[in-house]
């Protein structure tokens, strides 16, 4: 995967100066300009749980290619995002006694969402699809007002903040947020139609899309279907951006076949703190199930990354989540019951040291630790849990901006 990313990445400057935070160089040809971005982790993941430690060797990774071309009164932008996680995540997972575990993804305590071999995932983050984004956008820019129209075979509806792997505040962290399915789980949606208007830094956007999550086959593209909708109000100025969004999602999970109403709000900063690169995000998300019992889950996230020196990066993430873990299971359509929601708090602290002899990107050696606090109902099964990562991370020296 690392070799693939290096083959398409633009040449990068040496690491003697802090990297630019914004859109990196694009090569022009035939009226098109092209840019690339990527992020690759390769490392060891240890999840220490009461009575059930488990670990894995794995690689979280993605690569993006974006092309832009002037067309009529506007610009046509095409993009593709790809991930080899179906091959590099969930393959080498082991129990504490060394026994191989047939896992459905990356071990992660308290994580839920999607399924593996017909069973809802608990304590695992699913691998992302090989085709994680394929779409086109047409943008018409004016002096005060800009218009955007887009369609994606695989893409993001206008729901939630920038997806976690693209947020500058979170892309040094190899672990997906526990609040992912409250904030930005729709970032790989098969079939999206969207439109928006930007007026002096304020945006109004709407989209229609397929509500169902991708299936367990991570190498295909599901049939697009329009059965859900979302709207988002945003603001951006300089290093700041904020958004509030909501939507109706039709049957997102097959094993709990209920419609969901989702709300999210976030504020993000990507600039400098005391002349050092600093990025931070504050976000809230809520998911309401359309059942007689009205199951409601909320998640709060605060994450950040700071480069105190040219070589060192530090990062952190604090989450507070109310989610269904102990009672999660498959139910037939039309069957409803009270859901058991548990409270989980997680604090991750980590650091990465960029290696000085690498001139073709930022290759760094990193690690982190995550500590947990939980409601009393979880202590019997999870009391004293914590987790660790040790990894190599590669990314371009400069990164494409992902602004919502």
C-alpha cells in the first residue's frame, strides 16, 4: 500500500520546515489539474479487556485522486478514494493465548457499527470499502455567491462534519472514533445526489441518498438507491469552519431494521497556535431510532493535533458516548424491544516522530494509549480496559484540504 501511494504522490519538500496545511501541488495536463492525498498506518494494535485481551497486526489506509477542469461557466471536479483495508484489516487478529481470531475488522473496544458474517460488530471497527469515493462536482463561482451540484456513485451526503480520516485534527490517529456512527458514518454511501449554495462564507446544502450502510463485501459497489435525505448549514472563514446538519436515514443497519433521524453539530480549527501547526474539532452527534421505544444515542468528541517541533506531532481525542453494546443483536423487521444503552468515555493520547532521512513525504514512528471510563453495567465485562497502538505512519508532506 505504501508503494502504491508513493507512486501517485507528488514530490514533497524535505522536512526542514513545517508542511503547508492546505491543498498541495497539482500537475496540469490536457486542461486538467490533478492532486493526490493519502494516509497509511502499518502497526500493532493491542486491546486489553477484562478476561479477553486481543491484538492484531494491521494497516489502516486510504488514497485520493482529484482532478479539476474548467468547463463552461464553472469547474468540473472529479474524485476517487480507495482503500486496501479489506486486505489489511482483520486478517491477523489474535487472542491473548495466540489463537487466531476470525475478526470482522480492526480490534477496538466499545466500537460498534456494520456486521461481519451476519453478526453485528462489537469491539471492532469495520474495514472501509475498496471503492470509498467515486463522484463528480460542478461548481460555479461568483463574487459573492457560488453554486455546487454533485453526484456520487460512492460519496458523502450533506450530513455531519468532515469524515474522521480527512480531518486534520484526527488523521494522525489510527483508531476510528467511538462516535463515528453518530457523526460521519455516511461518508461511504452508494448513491448520492447533492446541491448547495455558498453566500459569503455561509453554505446551505441538501442531498438525497441511499440510507443503508455498505454490505459485508468490501470489494463491490452496492446499487445506488434514493430513499434518505439530509441538509446542512455551514460557515467557514480563514482557519475556522462550523456546521449543523440533520437527516432521515432509511434502514441504515440490516440487523436493526429501523429508520434513524440524525443530528450533528461541529466546530473545527485548522491553523496555527503560537506559530505551530494546530488543528482541533469539537463535535456532537445524535441518532434516534424510529421504534416504539425511541432509542436515542448521543456522542461527543473533542480531538486535536499539534506539531510542537518540525519532527514531532502530538494528538489526542476525548469522547463521551451513550451507545448500545451489551444488548446489540440481530432482530427481524417489525420486532422492537427496549434497548440497553451504556455510557463510555475514552481518552487517547499519542505522539509521532517524523524520521529525518525521508524526503518523499512524512514517514513517522508513533504510538498512543487509550483509557476508558464506563457506566457500572459495563464493569463486569470491561473493567480496567485500555488499549495501545504502535505504528509507522506515512502521508504526503502537504495535504489536500477537505472542507465542509
